[in-house]
C-alpha cells in the first residue's frame, strides 16, 4: 500500500451516516453497503487529505488505542480492491 498518497472515497460512491441504522453506509447506483463502526471511521477519514498513516494516527488518538496501522492498512487494501476508495491526485 502506498502510504504516502492521500485517499479519497471514489466519486462513484457516496458515504453518509444513516441515523436510522446508526452507522455509516456507502451508497452506489446498484445499492448500499452498511459499514461497521471501524470501517465507517476509516472511510470517513478518506477525504483526500489523509494517507493511511495519518488515518491510523487520528484513530489511535480518538479511541486511545495503539498499533492500528496494520488494521487500517488491511481495511484500506480491501476498500481499494472494491474500488470504494482511490488515491487522490
């Protein structure tokens, strides 16, 4: 994974928080993906400004946890494979 590049939600998808379901969802023309809390937190930080390392650091501070980089990288690798996120230009 290219940690130096910022990540952004693919413009074919829309990330939003669904109050009724109490979670983030990823909307696309064919349907919707309901994200668990961890996935939603990571996706929400894919704003074109943060790279993988920055996302892990923000979440470690927010949740007072350590060593989240491996988990963040694993999720982002999957999200990139599914084309949910792309590298920002």
